[in-house]
C-alpha cells in the first residue's frame, strides 16, 4: 500500500512516500517501525492508541481505530494535526 508520511517524520524515513504492508494499521506501524525505528512511537502511544496530535486517513477517510483492516491497494496518509491559537 502507499503510505504518505508528514514532512515532520521524514527524518525517520528519508521520504514522504513509502510502500508498506500490513493487515491493519497496528500491523502497518509495526512494519514501518522495523524499517524506520522510532517512527511508531511518534504516531502511536504506549497503549496502542493514536497520539492526539496525529490523524490517519485511509483512502481519504479519517480513521482512529488502529485495528482498522487494510487492503494491499489502500492509500494511507499520516497527518500531523496542527494546534495553537
């Protein structure tokens, strides 16, 4: 599947566009962390929950459940949410 990584995490991956596999978002982040150590911790907390400042879109639809099933042709976008006043 295609994975879009925010520029803020490019220091882990060296690129903002990746190819990866995983039957779920949790499996995808496990795969990405094997390839790019430390990346998962920036997106997923110690309780396997999406960090509050992160958003995940699968084929353009927002997803917060990391057990969400993925298909090989899915497009996954990891987005760093902005906050402030």
